[in-house]
């Protein structure tokens, strides 16, 4: 098998860095200019580290992952170009798994886990020990608090805020456009969702633009949430309505 590695001369590579399986050091890895690869990092076959990316100690980058990717936009995109995007910063002891893409302009706290084929867009801030599940997507300009879990196939829309210890179940969909792509007026009102500390959203729920899920609130599976959810309440249905209090023994944040 023909293997290659391309490491720009301006890149800084620390001690005990392993490329591929640690034996074959020329393992189709690309490390672009001005990147910083700290001690003990493992970069698997086919991974690409884009220009200026900083990777913390002990982090692993899976096969065919791309870190520090610059965003691309369709010709018809309504998003403005970002001409001065900061470089990606990845904290210590993170795992970015096979085929994942993490964009420039984002910061990952220590201990983050980005699963296979997941995507984290530009201008996002992820706290410590955040989990992003298989094929989940976090769009641009999102803030994700410490220990939050976003499971398989969930979609976190641009401009959302998930605070600490939030749980997002598989296939949850969040939205930010009440006009569904029609009329220029929508740009004035476009807003992501907010989930306060300890909030939980069960599988296949849909959260409408600008909705706030209160602290420790619980959204039942399959619900469509059209208005703010009070703290410590369980909501369910289409549209979702309050049905009871969250059981006391499940609550982490009481104040």
C-alpha cells in the first residue's frame, strides 16, 4: 500500500504524535501550514488538519476526518461570507471520530467527543465533555454547555444555545425560520432555540424558532413545541402542552 503524509514546514508537531497506526508514519495524513499538533495526539489514516488549526494534548483525530475546514456556500446562499474566520481550536483529550468535520472559527473544550460523520460548523463554542453523536449536525453560531449530549442524527440549528447538562435525543430537529425560506422579512426574525440547564428533549421532537426550553424541563418524544416551556415541567403532544412536573429525583439543578 502506498502511503504518504504531507506536513507543512511551518506546522508545529509535538512529542509522541502518531500518524496512522503509529508504525506507518506516512499514512495519507495532511497537516497544513501553521497548524499546532500538541504532544500525544493521534491522527488516523486520511485525516486532514487545515491551516492554523490547534489540537490539544492527547486528542485523537479519526480516519478521514477534516478539522479546521473553511465553510463553503452555495451561490444562492443567504449567509454572508466570513473573510476573517479564526482558526479551529481543539482542547485536550478530545476524540474526533472517523469522517467527522469540524469547521474553522469553532472552539472545542477539553474532553469533547465528536462521533463518526458528525458535523460542527463555524463560530461554535462547545464546553468540556460535550458529546455529539453519529451524523448529528451543529450549525454555525451555536453555544453548547459542558457535559451536554447530542445524540445520533439530531439537528441543532444556527444560533442556538444549549446550556450545561442538556440532553438531546436522536433525531431531534430544531428550527430558526418561521417563514420557511420565503420573503425577505424572515431575516429580521430568524432565531435559534435555547435549552436551559438540565433541559431534555426526547426523540423526534421538533422545536420551533426562538422557543426557550426552561431549566430541567422535559419535552416528550414526538412533540412539536410551539411556545416556551416553563422550568421543571413535562410537555408533550402536537402542539406540546404541560402535562405534569418533572419528578424530583430526576432534577440536577434546583435553583
